[in-house]
C-alpha cells in the first residue's frame, strides 16, 4: 500500500491551488500534500489510456 516505483496511480481529486491531492493506488485512496506531490515523478502507462 502506498506510492512506490512501478505502481500505477490515478489522480482522484485536485482542488485547484490549495489542499491535498487525492490519488488512487489500486483500491486505496491516499491524500498527499502539494509539497510532496511536487516531488513525485510520473509517466504515462504504456497504452496511454487509463485502465
């Protein structure tokens, strides 16, 4: 459970320029602060389409 290299994540909620960003990792939702979110590097999945 949590963010780790190779794990697929999906943004669930992004309230503009304030508050935490909610992401889904599998069936788990995680709220991360914007400072931490700025440090997370992501890339599109191989298909380019959400699964």
